[in-house]
C-alpha cells in the first residue's frame, strides 16, 4: 500500500516519520520523472531556438559568461536537489506543518536580506566580474556580457526564495510543481525569441543585432525566474506553509538546523562554481567554446536532470528519516540503491553519447545559424561529457546522504580540494604556462579538455566521499558495489561499441528523418544489448530498470546481495 498523504494545515504534535514504502517511492519517482521530462523537453526546445537564432555567435557566447553567477544561483540554490532545497527537506520532513511555516518564513527573511545585497553587487560590479570570468573576450562580447549580467542580477534574490519554497513543498510531499516549474523559464525565453524573430526575421543572427539579442536572452531569463517564484506561492499557502510577513528568528531550533546544513552546502556549491569560473577562464581564449559548452551541457542535463530528480527527490526524505543508529542497515541498503541505480542508468547513457555524439548534435541543433563547424565543436564536447555522466550523478547521491546526516562540512571540504585539482587538470588538458613554453602540446585537448578536467575531479570526489561515508557508517560492502559497477561498465562499453558500429557502417540518409532513424535505431540496439548483458550479469538494479522499461527478463533476481 502507498503511505497516506500528509494532511495540509496539520497543527497537532509531530509523529515519528517512517520510510516510504517501495510503491510510494515509485509513485513519487514517476511524478517527478514526468514533470522533469516536460521541463527538460521545454529546455531542449529553448536551446534549439537559441541555436537557430544565434549559433555560436556573440550574443549567446557572451550570455554564457553573464549567466555564470545568476545561473549558478538559480540552478543550484533555486533548483531541485540544490543546497537550499536539500536543507529545507532535511529539516522540515521531521516537523509539524505549523512549525515548518515559521521556519520557512524566518529562513526566507534571512536569506532574502542577504541575496538583495548579492543582487546589488552583481549589478554594480558587472564589468569587473566579466573581466574576471572571461579575460580573453573581445570588446564586443565583453560589452554584451556586462549588459546581460546587469539584466539578470535580480535572479540572485529569486533563486534563494525558489529553492527554499520548493524544498518546503517537497517536505510536504508535493513533488509535481517543483519539478515542472523550470518549464516556465524556458517558455519565457522561447516567447522572447519568437517576438524578436517576428521583428527581425532571418536578420536576427546579424552582428549589428547582437546587443539586442543578448538583452532579450537576459531579460526573458529573469522573467522566467520571477514566474518560478510566483507559481509556488499558492501551493505554499494551500499547504499552510506560507506566511506573508518578515520573521527575524534565527535562534529557533529548526532555523538553526537549516542553517547548519545550508551554510556549508551553499559554500560547497559555491566551490563548484569556482570550477566553472576556472573553465571559462581557459575557454575565453577559444572562440565559441563557451557557447559550445552551453549547447553540449543542455544535451547532457536533459537525461541527467530527469534521472537525477526521479532518483534523488524521493530518496532524500528517506535518507533524512533513517539517521538513527537502529536504522543503519536500512540506510546502507538505500545508499546502495541510490548509487547502483545511478550507475545502471548513467553508464549506458554516457556510452551512447560517446558513440552517437555526431548524429545527436546534428539532429538537435544543426539548422539556421548553427552550421557544421559548430556541430563538430559541440560533438567533441558531448563525447567528453558522456565519459563523466556516472560520476556526476554518483557524486550528487553521496552528497545528499551527508546532507541528510546533517553534515554539510565533509562535502564542502572535498569541493575545496576539487578547486585546486580542477585548475591543475584544466592547465594540463587545455594548455598553460610551463618552463618549456606556453602549453603542453601532447596533452592539449582544446575545449573538450575543460570537460575532461571536470570529469577527473568528479571521479576523485566520488571516491573520497565514498570512503568518508564508509568511515562514518562503520563499514560499507564496497567490494560488492565495485564488482557490480564494473559489470555494468562492461555492459555499457559493449552497448556503445555496437551503437557506434551501426552508426558508421550503415549509410544513413543525411536529412532530418535519416538522422532520427540513425540515432533511434542505433541507441535502441545499444540499450537492448546493455539490458541483456547487465541482467545476465546478475546486477539487481539493472534488472529493476529493465523491467520498468519493458525489458523481457528470463529469470527473477534477488533484491539484495
């Protein structure tokens, strides 16, 4: 049976929460997956519209530098599974509704005051901030980026409010609205570009309209963030969680608990953003690299965000409710579930992105101002992203376990270490000064080296977090987990090899339908091989995914090992 829903407006004493049963988790995962899929589909259409309008030209290339800070705040602080969201879920899942409303109002007041200051700083210091992020930008791109950053500066305030509100809604078992709300941001940008296209037509990509295009991109991005905040207010009021008042109560135990997790978690996320600054610093000398990273990242984030939300959103409250010593075996079982489902889904997707990068980019983007040279740049970046997909999601699973345990400090320490490693890896893989010249030619991978550097940092971070968690919990069955992960890796490599072979050996038509058939048939064949090999190898989580998506399994596998 599914657990009964939490009644809104509950004011009685809190009862001891229990972990959600498997069917309830599946129901939540389905809700989140559908909502996230709609948001990601809208995001993909938005990116296609941007690609057709601007390609890798000045307006969008500059936008990627201007978006670094406000986009970081919106995605990480305001996003599902961000530090604000995770802190609110961890604290409010164990508290009655009336107390939760007080905690949310107090945190909104404190965070809002701080983020107003951040907004003013972004607006006033836009010029030197763009100098810092993109020192290699030419004068036009620099000026456009400064204009765009000033337009998007208020996103700092709305990002924090969005993350806190959606965390409170998830703690109240409301999952649809937070997961579908990013759709509004995409719709705002698409509408803005549509209006601009009606006025300029095919001239939209001309250099003389780059400033106007950049302003439209930035203004509609801000408008989308405002819509995301507004849409949550009626839902919070309906759940009895919203107070339209300022509350200065930082001494409340619930507020203190949120701040204990949110503070280090935000700093940890901020450290990750310094890695983005580092990447853009190196990318600023490569024309079009920042735009290419934006296009490739969207192709990765579409399936990654979908699976991440479907996996982490239902599991995070479960982790938070299993912190007692008596619940330790169940917590370890749930950690295995999160990590292995992550590997079972990300490994084949990463393999397919490496194998089919060229046709995928051509299918999604190659039209309008997005030409063959832009497709080649983005295709190389997509291959590099595909290599690291398992590490991206695995790191997020482990970080959320620490957050649920009330420990934001350990992830922060690893993020600090990752900054130095990322700079070193960027220097090695993209190019940096050495006693023998300006770069190391043998290791210079160009723009894809920026992605490979991040992949290396994420892999090392996953290993460090896993070992730290093993010490914290008094031991984990790591040998079994590693063995099953290697089996999944073998299955993914075989799947990717088959997909690549079919892609290059068959003379596929070069038009849109031919590209669609090439991607669809090759990917389907690869996934079929992956499902058969992974299930034959006896990895339970792979069998679970295969069954859920309609695979034919010949034998029943145990749920635990």
